[in-house]
């Protein structure tokens, strides 16, 4: 994904943006929901133990991308849809993973230090805002010009 994403032409993505966004959202949501219900109802797990199953099912590698890259058909609509959808799905997985990690840390802090639920929500909210700001900086480096292109 990290090699395929920058190779996609933005003009090709804009032509196929609806397909890529739809594929990415469905490629994330369907495995996410199926993994959640499988963990809860089939495996009789609670929410937290079923979370790794959900993350594993919702993440997508682009293993076959090098075989498409060599013939030079990366501008084909199907390839652009697959790559952009995978980038969207994996970005959503990373966001959910970051939020889950932050919530778990806030919950553990609440248990250890006997905080109230409101204090836990404040800790989670403040650290989540930092995560969102970090993601915005990483995803929007052209607007902020924090790092030159060769470092990103």
C-alpha cells in the first residue's frame, strides 16, 4: 500500500473516485461488521477480545500489485479502484486501531487510579484530539509543508 499509493495518478483517482471510495468503505465495513459479529456471537467473546479479529479482517494487503506494476497497467480503472480503495480501507483500520488503543489506555488508567467515567472520557478525548491532529499532519503534508516531499 505504501508503494502503490504514491504511484497512482491523482487525475486517474479523480476519474474513479466514487468507485474507489465505495470499494474502500465496503472493503472496510463488511469485514469489520462480520468480524465483530463472529467474535461476539460465534466465538462468544466480549468486545475487547474480538477487536483484534476485526482489525485483522478489515486490513488489506496489496500483495499482487507488483505483478500489475510491471506491465504498466496501473492507470487502468480497475487497478486505480483497487489501490485507492485499499488505501482508504487501511487508513480507516489505522484510525480505528489508534482510537481503540487510546480508549484502552484511558480505561486502564481509570481502573488503576479509580477515576470516574467522566475523567476517563476527558483523558480519551484529549489524547484522541492529539491523534486526529497527528493524522491530519501526516495526511495533509502538502498543505502544511512540514516536511519536504522526499521525507514523507
